[in-house]
């Protein structure tokens, strides 16, 4: 399908969402974090702000009774595949599919275990792009259940950083909802109260933006919190030249104690007997003030720490597997594990030069 040939018709009149819910007896289940978005102005706003065109193959996660599903179809897309875990929603979604001119396809299953790449691949709509080109005609959208929002975004970010799963076709954007506090952490800027591990692992690989906030009262049943709609655009070039597992580990340990000195946090990367020396080496090489607080560190500083830590791990097999809470595992024991060395970064073809990182110096400190 090309831009010139794609056409779609709006959905014919359907029973109102509220009537749908009564017709199909769709009482929300707390265990699946079901909070329905009933206001079609808001569902339309999500679809509009996601900003895809009529050639786009969209995947929606957790469609529930189909409020956002209707809006995506009406906004105009080449095809929409939905992944829903709760069998009760299949009949109303089939009802919707009958009205959707063959554009709506339903998959019953857990999105965490569903192969989204195969959905894109089998439909043969998504035009593969080189990673550096702008995004392919694919988009993933969802008003996520709160209980899986965090594991799902981590899975997506990991796949994105390795150009795997739906990102094997290029830079597929995401538009997802999160409880506002999580949305703010994903987008947390340096020196802000929201800066966290999540800010780093998100922002080094993509550009996240809170599109708008939906007050909790707009959902049925209403959660006690507000919800942020976040759009993620994968970066052409990651800001840190290390594998996701390395960035995730350094970011996690750097934010172990938010208000303490970074030196105290970084020591948790190493066994106690070598922690002082190894942490000192890392901070000195990266020109980072040991008394700095974690939330005041820029991505380039954390990037430099990742590069240096990775080198330390290469020299000391087993170090990468060290976890501060696993007291009885020595580096000698861990060195015999199959993944005793950190995964290597898949270098992108062309693009920015990571040479300054090779010396372990953050870009912002090069002129100092
Ligand atoms: C917060 S509700 C949103 C429903 C609908 N999208 C809306 O905005 O009204 C979350 C939806 O995700 C579904 N869900 C929960 N866990 C899921 C999972 N692991 N995989 C796929 N869907 C899931 C729930 O059954 C529910 O329909």
C-alpha cells in the first residue's frame, strides 16, 4: 500500500460505548487494572495527537471495550491489530470489526508474550526503513493497564535499543498512557524531582513527551490518580554507546539513593572489598564530582560512566553479574557463568562519533 492508494471510510454509526458495555456486560475487573475511557473526545484526542496517517499499520494494546479502537479507526489507518487479554472483550471487538471494512484484527493474549513484529510482518503493510530514516508506517498505541505499564515499557525500550521486535522495521513510535507520576519520571529532566532510572533508560534511546494529562475522573471506574499520555519517538542515534543491559544497570545503581552522593550509589556496582577503589577510578576517569547528587547528572555523564563500567566488566569477568543484594556470590563464582561479560553494543552504521566516550569523558566536559 502506498500513500497514493490508501483510502478508508469512517465507521458507520455504532451503539454508544456506554451501551456497548451494558450490552456485553463488561464490568471492569480490578485485577486487570481495567479503567475504561468513555469520553470519545478524549479517545479521539489520543488518536489525533499520536499523529499517524492513513497508510499506517497501528497496533493497540489493551483495547478493552474499544473506545480508543474506534477513535484510531475513525482517525484513519491502513490496518489496526488489537491485543487483548480478557476474553469478555472479544465479542464487542468483533462487533466493531464487522463495521470496520476489514481493517480491524483481534488477537486474544498477553501483550507481554505476543510477537508484535510478526503482526507487522504478516500484514505486509509496514515499509521497512533504515534506522536513520524517519519512522516506518507503524505505530503502537495503548491505554495500558497500570500493573503492566512499567514492565511493558522496559521490554519495549530494550527491544528498541537492540532494533528488535517491532523495531526491526525502523523507528516505530509509541503512544502510551501511564499513571502521571510514571509519565513524569519517563520524561524527567536533569535536576528535576522526577529524574530517575526510568528517565535515563528512556531518554538515551528515545525522545519522550507528555502529550496531555487525563484527569482520573474521566475513567470508569475512576482511579485515584491522573494519567499522562506519552509519545516516544526513537532516536536516530542512542545517546549512550552501550547495550541496554549496561545502561539499565548503571542507571539503576546510580539512583539507589536519590539524595545521597553519587559515589555512595556507584559503590553498589562492586563487591565491598573493591568498591572504594573501583568507584573512585570510575568517577575520576569520567570527571564526575563524587559529591554530586544523582539527579544532577546529565545523560552524557551517565553515558561516560556506562562506557567506563563496561570496560571494568570486560577486564573482570563476573563483575557485570554482581548484585549488591546477593551477598554470597563472589566474582570468581560469577566469572564461570555463561553471561559473565556484558552484552556488546551493536554499533550503528555511520551516525555520530562516540570517540569522546571511548576516553570515558562526558561530552559536556571535553572543553574543561
Ligand atoms: C486501562 S484498561 C483500558 C481499556 C481501553 N483501552 C480504554 O481505554 O477504555 C486496560 C485494558 O488492558 C487489558 N489488559 C490487561 N492486561 C493485559 C495484557 N497483559 N495484555 C493485553 N491486554 C491486557 C485489560 O483487559 C483492559 O482491557
